[in-house]
């Protein structure tokens, strides 16, 4: 191998090494945006059903309590009030679960 070819090869190698050394921020930015999307999707898929479940439990509980206290009319009113309270409670629980699942998925993704 001639000196000229060797120096060209070394120059090319140094250029590529500098290119890779200067690009970790770009790779990290791509990794963080990928992990953010992955974590959002994971949290959304796994925190579903809290609102509907809370509404159903609230409506049943409200109907039972209202029915015991005031008969049929109280059962209807209790179901409506209990359902509303259940929606609020289920929504708050879903939000808490979503945040915990998001943080867990994001952390796991960034470790890879």
C-alpha cells in the first residue's frame, strides 16, 4: 500500500470518527422522541377502562343506597349521582395509572 493511499485511508477514518463523535445528541434526541411515543402508546393502551368501571360501580352503589333510602325514585337518583361520582373517581385513577405506566415504559425504553 502506498503512502498516499494510506494517508487517504487515515483521513477518511478520522473524518468518520469525528462524524460519529459529534452526533450523539442527534441519536439521543431520536431516542427520546421514540421513547416518548412508545411510552404514551403503552400507557394509553394499559390504562383504559378505569372511567367506565368507575361509573358502573358508582351507579350500582348509588342505586343500592338510593333504593334503600327512598325506594325506586331514590334508586334512579342514586344511580345518576353515583355514576357521576364514579366517572370522576375513575378518571382521576386513570390519570394516576397513566402517569405511572408512562414513566415506567419511558424509563425501560431509555435503558435499552
